C-alpha cells in the first residue's frame, strides 16, 4: 500500500517516538512509505500536493528502530495526496485547522486516519465534556464556560474540596491545575486569568472545571483504541507533587491490565469513536472515568512496547492493510466500504 504520514519534521523525531515505530513497520513490510509536514502541503492546478519525503522502497531495513532512524534512505518527491491509499495523521497538537481543509479535498479518495470529520469534532476537550453519557456513567462532572461568575459559583456550590481546571484546547498537561476551595481568595483571580488573560491575542477563552476524580494521585490509564477496541493500556503516574500524569509533564509509566469494567467502558466509548471515524485514539481514564480522548497523534506506544515486550505497531499496520484491501475490493464493485466489516485480531 501507499501510505503517507502527515507529521512533524524528521529532525524532531526522537528515539522513543511512536510514529517512528509505524514508519519502521511499514517500510519493513515493503510498503511505499512517505512522510510530509503540514508546511509542505500545497495546491497545484486544483490538486492537493505534498512535497513528500519518500522512503526508498525495498531498502535493507534494520530490525532496530534506532538504527533505521539513523540509516534509512529517503528522497523528496512532489506527490498528489489523492494517490496514496492511506494518509495517517500524526501531527502534534495544536492542530492547524487549514490542514483539515487540505485533507477535506482528498478524503473521498484516500483512507484518512483519523477521519477529517472526527478530527474536527474531537479537536478540543468539548468533545469529551459533551460525550453522550445519559446515565452519567463514565464522564466526570464537567463544566465549560467563559463566564467567570458562573464558574466561581460552580466551585462554591461543589461538595468537593478540590476541582480540576484546564484550558479547553490544552495538551500535554499544560495549564491543568487543582483548585482548592480553601484557597478562596485566589479563585476569582485564577478564573479571570484562565478566561480573560491567558491568550496571546487577548481574546477570552473557555475554561473547563471538572470534578477531581478520586484516585488520580495514583495516576491515569492511557488506553490505545483501534477501531473501537482497547488493544493495550499503560498506567502513567504523576511526579511527586504534581496532579498531571502526562509523560511530557514528568509522569512515569507502569504496566497495566485493564479491568473488566474498564474494558466494558472502553468498548462503549469505542462505538462512538468508530461512528466518528476516530479509528485510532488514546483514551485517558481515571478509575473508569473518561478524562480525555486523544485523536491527533496519541503517543506512548514505545513505552507500552517496552513494558509488555511487544510491538503494538504491528496491530495498527495490520489494520491499515486490511482496511485498504477492503476499500479496494469495495471500489472494484462500485460500493462504499462498510467499515463494520473490519475486525481487529
Ligand atoms: N478531573 C480530573 N481529576 C484528576 N486528575 C485529572 C483530571 N483531569 C485531568 N487530570 C490529570 O491531568 C492530566 C492531563 O489532563 P487532560 O485532561 O488529559 O489534558 P491534556 O490534554 O493536557 O493531557 C490527566 O492525565 C490527569 O493526570
Ligand atoms: Mg491527556
């Protein structure tokens, strides 16, 4: 298959990078593999193009990812994106919305993972905050607003001593703080800062208040979801004195086996993910409550592999191969692909 990774520059790929595992696995299997950065997308005569770096096909590929990273051969080619079988979105947040417009122009010709519609919908934390959960089973109590007085009232009326506040479009744990009721003199000022002063352009922004989920001190659980199925998980433990479990915020990882209850919740969440075209996602769970759905470029695959002596990328590339085959078969019969026909081994 012809696969293009839409991602950050190769120079920024670190040894432990998850996307590097996907690329390595794809090149090893003999696929036609390219990568392109958002900066290198363009339109030529109404055709969406990428100035892609193409990995030399059938090169001798080391089984070591590090050696592959250092020695792989690639060359620049100006290619129409619609001629790929798969565009695998692996750009880091924050997402440039124009990139989605480029992808809109090819989404009927190429399997874009994740689907543009889903990327657009799940581009910030409103997606999780407003997740359909009529029985209030797995979404923590969450409030999103720009109204400082309203947010202050929520804190005052809460029966919890502490709540979590975070920006709507943060990532990597940025700006996630604990608000303690006892520090009442700071609350208004903090809310005011988050809503009215924290952006560069001086615009107001939405803040999220969320119940503090019991047990968060022991970390959260990152679940890798492929086509609605949990295919692996690990625990992330915050560094001492921090509430954030993100690895980029100093969190460490531990091996973790999902409980039956967590698997049930993940599958329930997975149904909507598949409906929204979010075939590969990372869930952040704390005690069966869903804190966040990461759809842009979920990481920590390498940590998962190390903890479990496995290669999770195999499942993901298997899935892409299967999907491309099913799409080609459907196309030959002039049908639309039925994504429900795809199963995970
Ligand atoms: N409601 C909450 N209760 C307790 N801890 C939380 C809560 N929300 C977030 N956290 C902690 O902060 C981390 C980052 O929050 P998250 O919503 O996932 O934002 P980000 O996009 O920055 O990763 C979580 O992984 C968790 O460790
Ligand atoms: Mg998170």
